[in-house]
C-alpha cells in the first residue's frame, strides 16, 4: 500500500510490516483488557442513561403543556425549559443510548432493554436500517470510496473525488437544510432513492423497500405532532412547536458531532484497493486515519454519545462507549510511539474545518494526487 495525499497537513509516516503487527497487537491488547474488566459499573452507567432519557422526556413534555396552567412570561419561560429538556432527552436517546446500544455494546448484560439487535430509538429511521448502513457498511469500510455510504452523500460534495455539478455551488444552503432535517437523511440513506431516477428500480420496488421506514416515520410523526399536542388541546400549537424545535435541536447537534468526527481537514479517505487482503492491524490504522476526536468536558462526552472519542469508537465499536475516555490516552500514546497522527481538537476548531470543507468543495476541484492509501511498506 502506498502513501496518503501529501496535501494533508499531518500525514502518517510509513510503517513496516513488523512494526504494523506490533501496533495491531497493542490495540488488540487494550481491547482485551477493557472487555475483561466490563461489569456492574458499565451496566449501572447505561441504566442511568436510560433513566435520564425517560425523566428528561417526561419533564420536558409536562413543561411544554404549561400553557394549560400558566400565562404570560412565566408560560413562555417554562415552555422554553420544556423544549430544552425534551431536546436533551432526544439527544441522549439518539447518541449515548440508542447509537451505542444498537452497536451491541451492552449485549453482554443479557437485559432485553439493551440488546443491540432489538433496540429501537426515537428517530424516524429504523434501527434495522442503521445497523446495515452504519454498523456494517460504515464501520467495516470506513472512508473507502464506493463502499462507505457516509462519504458518498448525494446531498453534499465533501471530497474532490466526488463528481462536481453546478448545483453543488449551493451546497452551503443544502448543508443547513440537511442539518435541520438530519434524522430524515439517516432514515432514507439505505433506500438510495436515486436508483429510481436512473432506472435501476421502479417506484413500486422503492415503495416496498421503504415500507418499514414509512411505518416508523408515521409513528414518530403521530406521537410528536398529533398525540402530545392533542393531549394539551388548548395549547396545541405550543406543544406542536415545542416538539418541532426539540427535534431540530437533536438533528443539528447530531449532524455537528458526526461531521466533526468524519470530515475535518486531516481525515483521510481511501480507494477500494485498500480492503484487498487488509489485515486487522491495517484496518485499525485506517480507522485512526479516517476519524477525528473532540476535546471537552465529561458533559460534552456524554452529550455526544462519546463520539467525541470517534477514534476509539471506530477502533472498538462494540466496547461500551463510557470506557472510551480511559482508553483514549492509551490509544494516543500508541499513536505517538508509532508515528501515527491522532486527530483531535475542540468542537469549534473541528467544526470550522468541516465548514471550510463544505465551502471549498462547492466549487470544482480535483485531487492533486490519487486518493490516499494506508502508509505501510
């Protein structure tokens, strides 16, 4: 395998086969130590998160109905607090609870509430679709062009390898709309709607494939925009609007976190050739080179679903995410000793790089060299 693009400011140095094997063994050993230590504190943690999701949702929904009892400034102040609590509940459900449980991180508990293959979350997309597009495709073929759908968005052109079209000039606007409607992007990702327009499938076939997503979306829409507003009929509009804003808060936050983890300046992408005869150690190296971390407080880590430790998540997707904070210094030290760039920074710094990528690739651009490959020799 050859080298990544020299245009990247922090290329990873070439690693020989023996050194690469030792690197992989150290990552394996870290995983083994962590898994062997899993137990009650991890179970207690996810159960607390589950309770936090439920309690903040209940509090938020009750406060959204405050207009039944209050009026004036007090009413709107309590309503705003309700929106915030419901938004927090939806973020926690999506990030620290749903995303991590669906990865199977807590299957070892044997608790039916936390089984990755059956857990369903509070967004319009189905967990079955997410398991396919995210757990399998994205985590197996991370940042491989033509194999990882997450770097092949039809909505946004984020890499020079993607085809440019005059409509791409407006992608800063598309990016804002995409952020506001992010859960819908997740919901339809696996449907690949574009196949209809190029004649690969019929509308009837698409409708059949989309049926589970349509049913899930209908349940979500009825719950948030019919049932709960009707329960507070005199203030139907306030509750409807509160639910709409809470969903928007969750969408924008999730979009920001995920894009910070995958589309910063230093992130590498790869051609399909890298997966041919790829060893486990090479897979580890690709995960590190294709991910970005965020620095911040413990609260930030919880609210991001610990995807602030995106590198560790990509290395250990089925290890409980609450362990990433203690694994991260070890991973960073391993990277330092083997000369591998460990991409981390503040949310402001990382997201500013994402914004620049969106703006830069709105215009025609070509890769100066072939798409980056793993630096092994």
